[in-house]
């Protein structure tokens, strides 16, 4: 057996997207798909770690053998990826393993099955933000009315829709909402499994529910927000993201949906533009800071996404305890900001490692 390699930091990515170094793949991410961008992103991440004096490697959830332990890893140097079949270990994990599937959930539990293994992502925030119903319940005064559909029968669906209608009727800003309903994967990401229906399209909604009974869905009223936020004298369907490290706002950007669409995610064609905090309504900045203060997680990286109704009221759309690391290579400003975020992350990792009495850097 090859000798165990110890690292200061180990990036562990979901194997549904990234390839194990134990496979015949030449890169961690498929070069023939849009995921190819991540080869550059995580290669840069490892380079920054090296420049900051941290020994780091990249592995996947399919490699996990035990707490902090993986069977193989990727390394990156001089713009080249290389693989090693040696087992590797670190007690500092930059975790990008989503427990959406049972296999990934088991890998994540095994990876952090020892209290000595420290995830970069705050476990408490992870639990709140991964589950959209929990996000609503935790930040109910700031969120859209949200209900989980229990069961996939017509009776369950009608009952849930009726309950949602009652919540909207009693909402202080009920005029912000249309009669349309958003059906959304409770644990989804990237704009996937999000559907919009008219209020009584029960058969169409039921068809989605019954297509994959392992998926849990929530429903929300559709917010009219195509004229709620204006940037550079243009109003459009937009969401606004604040990226926080603890109580401090690191970056702000907007995602603007394609014309005729309501989904702002880049994966759905949305255009991401970094903007100054001065371009965001002060009232919304204060709300974001207030939520961050209530979270009170001083060393955690996370993002808060908002939308503003056509009546000017803001709502927390969702939170993310592991904001995506990527950029549009055709837009230099986006790449610059993406690299700045990686630098913030690596500096935070270095501080955590230096504060660990068992670390040679301490």
C-alpha cells in the first residue's frame, strides 16, 4: 500500500460532478462539459494554498475511506493536474459534498465521523441553508411563505395549496404576490427542479410530484419582481447576493434572468454582474446585515440571496453555506472577483490551521 500523504487542507468534492484520481480521467472535471471551468477554478485554489504556505490536495466523495481520509487525490502545479493513488488525510476539509443522494450523504457522514475533522462550512448553517423549509422557518419574517408538500396525492397537494393561499391572504405584503405557484425541490440547487404553475393546475403539479417520489418539494407564491430592482437605469428580473465572512460583506453581485424567464441562476442563463454595495438599496443592506448579526457565526463563509418585489419589499430567497466558486472566463471582472473570494477562503483556512495547536503552522 502507498504511503499515507498528510495535507493541511483537503478539498473534497461531490463525485456526482468531480472525477476521482483513481479513475482514468485526465482532469477532476469533465473537459467536454460546462463543468470544465472548475478545473481552472480549483487548480487556482490549490495554487493559492501553495503560495500561502499550505499543503493542499483535491479529492472526491467516492474516495472517502474514513474521517478525513481518502483513497486517492489530485494535485496541481504549473498549470497541470496530476493524480496520486496514495491515500491522503487532513483534519481541515473544504467540503463541497452535498447530501442530496443517499450515497453522498453516507460519504459525508463518514468523512466527518470524528470530532477531530473540521469542515470549512459551518455545520449549523449547513443544516439551515441546505433545507429550504428550514431556511424559511428560521428566517420567517424575511422569507417568502413556504410549505412542504407532505405526500404525492391530489388531496395532499390541494390541501397544501389551500394552506399556502391562506398564508398569502394574511401576509402584510400580500399584494406583492401573483396567484401563480412555484414548485421547488426542497433540497435543490442551481435552479434545477423549479416549476411555475397557475393556481389550479393540480394535474400538472401532481405529475411533477409523482415523477420522482424521492424528491421532496415545497411550494411558494410567485413574487412579482421584474420591476423591483433597477441597475444602470434598467429594471429586470433580478436577484441580489451578499457574500459574508462572519459579519462582514465580502462581495455583492446581481444575477439577471434572460428576457421572458424568472430564474436568475447562471445555470439557467442568468447574467452575473458584480456591483458596488452603493448600488443596492440601503434598506436591503441593513436587512442583510441584520440577518448576518442574528446568525452570529463570525468565521463562517455564506451567502444571502434576496429579491425585491415590484412594490419595493425585499425577501430572503435562500441562503448558501458554501457559495459556488466559478467565473465567466469571458468577463475579466468576474474572474478577478472569483479569485479574490478564493484568496479570502485560503486566508481563513490558514488562520484556522494556525490556531490549531496540533498544526505545524501554529
